[in-house]
């Protein structure tokens, strides 16, 4: 019993007490998967726990739905339709979405440690919106060139552009531009996983170069003029000839095709940028582990 510790109280060892601090206290069979679990009792705080207590899915009554929910959320299915198909309440799907998004974020970041340093990568921004086109969002993402492995992403608020500026200011007031801040947060996060003399590629946005030189000063930075989007790719994939940013643009097109709130002409919109970031984490993990 020395390897079993109580999760509810600190581990205090009394040298004069030779008795174990945790004792067995029966067992139970979990009904959802018919698995046997040992129950324990802590002699210090008198609380009971089991081998199932440390699990991230502890107290989830429908944990058998987790794999399906994860796969469908990364396959363009809306939360409402998913609740209908699985015969559960929509609130159940929302709770599972938040749970999986949080753990997908952790696993996605942990997975970067098991790959060799990236030597060629590309980055750019994908634009979407929260609730209304008057409140646009920018998703900055970095992709490894040859494998199309997603290296990282950040969601940033941005002010409206073009003909929407006046309406946006009138209805919602001034909107903070977080694009530079989030881009530099992403670069700072990726720096340990990028080769010091890597090749970086992006479009010719003039705001990118200072951030690249700040965090990757020894890297070779290439800029390319943006091309017109093809009809099939809805603006993400480019029409005609060789695309030097194909890995990035293809991944953006897959975002549009597999994350329902990023569809073109959709009513599945993002209400909170934090939820968009969770959804992107779910798809990015599925993309890296399953699709490529």
C-alpha cells in the first residue's frame, strides 16, 4: 500500500507509526464499462477513494461517448447535431467539448517535445469572426513544410476592416488589435522546437518580419506575394501554378472543411474566442495524430 496515496490530504509520514496510511476498503464494478476498481480509505482524513479517482474522466457518466465526440467535433459536425445523433442533451456535448478542448490543448503542446527540431516552416493568419462580422478574429498558425504538422496556433481579436469599420465602431466601439501580441506569444512558445537556422516562409505582410527577426534572428526568412484563391478552396487554396505556401494554405483549407464554426456561409458561429481556441486544439490534435 506504500504506492497508494490519498488525493485529498498531504502525505504526512510519522516514523513511529508502522501502520499504512491507506487501507483497502472494498471494491466496485463500474457499470458503464464493467471494469473492476479497488476502493481505499485514508486513515488520516477518513475519506475514501478508488483507482478511478485520479482519472481525468472521473465522475463522467457517459465517458463511452468521448471518442465519438472527439472524432465528430474534428469532422465538421455541430454540437447541436451531435447531441441529436448521440441522443444526449446539448449541455452534455458542451461539457464534453470544453473538457476535450482543455486536454487537447495540453496533449498538443506535450506532443511537440517528441519531434525533432523543425527546419522548414510556414505561418500566416486565417480570419474569422465572433458572433458578427463586425467583430473579426485572426488565427495565427505555424505549420511544418513537408509533413503539414501543425506546430502551434493562437486566436487574436482584431478591429474590423474596409466597409465594416464605421458600422463596427458605431455598434461595438473601438476594438483592440491583439494580432502582434498573439503572434509573438506563438513565436515565443515555438522557439524551443524550431531549429536556430530554420527556413521561415510567409506572405508579404509587412508586420511579420519584425516579429520573425525578434525570435528567429538566425533563420532565413522568405516572403511571397499572395495569390488569388481558387473556387474550390474558397480563398485558402490558391489557383494556378506552384504555391510556395501550399502546406499552410492546404491546412487552412482543412480547418475550413473540418471545424464547423469556420465554414464559409455558415450559421455555426463562434460566440467566445476561447471556445474557438478549444475547437482548434481538438482538430489540430486529430490532424497531427490521425490525418497526417
